[in-house]
């Protein structure tokens, strides 16, 4: 079912993501895209900063200075891509 914002990815289900954001204060998704990011928070990192920045991406998770964000982050959601190279980084 691609209508639930997950498409063919093994993404966090929308109901769980809403709970993470509203109940646990998740403010950023570490691995998202403009097409699958959570509607409950405004900040996300994505693999393609050059094209995704126009849609609000902070850039690549591994090269974004998250500690410099204002206001500071309290909680993040990290559902990494299921790729061996990324998982081992």
C-alpha cells in the first residue's frame, strides 16, 4: 500500500511516527526524503541535499552538523536505509 506514505520501503508506519513526534518529541528524521518524510515534524536529512534542500532537507545525515541546529534537537528518529554500507558507517 503506497497510500500510507511508506511506498515499497520498510519505513516506520505513520501511526508509530505520529506517536514518536507527538508523545516523545521526535523533531528530526535522520534518513528521509521529500516524498516519505513525516508530516509531523519539519526537519529531516536526506541522501540528496542538492535536490532535496529545496523541499526542506538539511542535507546528508552524516555531514550535517546537527549539534549546531537551533533550537537544539531533543529527540530524533533514525530509520536508516537497509544498505550494508550505510548500516556499517
